[in-house]
């Protein structure tokens, strides 16, 4: 009987560990895919992916300024589109805060201008994603120029 209980306990523990790992892998795959699609939409001046993948109260902080709310962010993006010639993203990390909240961090290298101003070529970025009704949505995005000594990798 003790052996059977021990075996059941081990199976339950392994199942929880594997299940949590699969959940984390699923979250990582989903949010990195969304994040990449938003960069591509920014490059191609497409607002629909932002409308579909941001929370209503989403916030963005970058060297270009602070934007609050999905509606405002989409309006600013379409009113003053940027010219994005190229970009690359690398060094992805996804940190689970709760099963429904993750923080994504990565490095970005970009060749772009917005309103005639060149944007920083190398940035460190983070986004917070929340899961609402089974769908991951970006609630916050932050970019800061990388220090000159920061080595930027490209994918």
C-alpha cells in the first residue's frame, strides 16, 4: 500500500512538473509569435495586428514617447507611420509571473525613422502579456536604447 501511494505521489509530481513546463512552453511560443507579428506590422504600417493583440488599456514607453490605450496607440501609429527598413530580434526570454501573466525580454536591432528622426538602432525591449479569455494580449511594451558596450546579436 505504501509503495502504491508513493508511486501515485511520484506520478502526480511528475505530471505537475511536465504540465507546468508545457504550459510555460506554450506561453513562450504564443507571446514571442505575437511580439514578432507586432514588429512586422509596425514595419508594414498595419494597424490590425495591434488592434487584435493589445489590451484596451495597453501602455507603450519608448524613446519616441509614452502612449496609453490601444485606441491612442493605433491612432498615433497610423497618423505618423515610421519608415522601418529592417529589424532583427534576439536573446528572447519569457518570465512567468503568474499562469496568466508573462514578461518577455529581448534585444532588437532596427533601421528606422519616425517623423524624420532616426530611432535608436539597438534597443533592449520588454513586454508584459496577460491572458484574457484564453488569448494572450500585450498590456505593456517598453524600449530603452542599449548602452554602447552592450553587444547586440542578430537572428
